């Protein structure tokens, strides 16, 4: 079972050039190339942070439970709501299930994944992509539910347990490492700060060279 391939399939299906155009419009008319670069950096960073969080049995179990409870992938069928297709008033109507509203709570997702590193991540993404800080924030809020939806749908379709999920997340991000380019990657520096929270410098903690072979390669093709 190759999580890398499964997630790449989800990326290909969900993150089309048309979606990048919609995201660009949603955040206020930024250049699409900047939006694309920032999107790759954001998703790569979030994947790395999720892998770090799920590197312990308790962390992997917490992530698996969150995916089962709130992120079964149904949000991917309603991307129009995330991109302005449904008004906030419509999203708050009683007929919308609580699960769907929770799955779209990008701000809450970011808080759980990044903790107190959210502001530092925003600054690094902005500097790396050229997208302004005031546009990076909303883009992160929009993309966080998309990523969780992709992970949830992948987990559901494969039936993987918490341990498998944690291991495959780590495998996914480590496959994207480019040790030779790490020293030249500003985003890699923030990844190290995010993932190596205990400061021990271990390879498991400092998982990713963000925006390169895996997610970065995908977004460079957009």
C-alpha cells in the first residue's frame, strides 16, 4: 500500500488548475503562480507537521480518530462552500450536519496541527512564495480542510489503522526529502523548527524538505 501514490491521486483529482484560479480569486486577486507556490508550501508544511504529530502512538491515534469523526472526505464534494459557493449564512443552517461544519473549520484545524507555530509558518510561506501575509492566512484556512479531507478519504478507502496511518505519513514526507538542498531551502528551516519540537535533531523529527519532490513537484506542474 503506497500512501504517496494514493495522496498524489487525490491531489491530481482535487487540486486542478481551475481550483488554483478559484483560490486566487478568493484571496483577493493575487498572482496565480504565487497562489500555486504558496499552496504547495502550505500543504507540504501541514503534511510534515501531521507526520510529526502522528509519530507517537497517541498522536497517530488522535489523528485517526479525528479523521474518522470529522474528516471522512465529504468536504471534497463541497469545495464550492469553501471557495465562496455557499454563504456563511447557508453554512450555518440547521440542515447542514455538525460533522460537515467541523470538517470545514480551517482555523481550528490549523490550531490543532501547528499550535503556536502558525504565525511563523505564515511568515515563512509568505517569504518563500512571494504571497503577502494577508493572503497567506486565508489560503491556509481554506486548504487545511482540503488536506484533512484528502487524508480522511484515503484512510477510509484503505481501511488503515492508526499505526499504519502514522507510519505511512512519515514515509510520505521522508520520500520528499532532498538532503542536498536543505541548506538552501528557507521553507526547510521552518519545517525543522515545526517538526523537531524537542530540539534533539533526530531524522524522524526533522522530517521534510518541503515543497520538493512530492507535493512541490506536483505544484510546479500547475
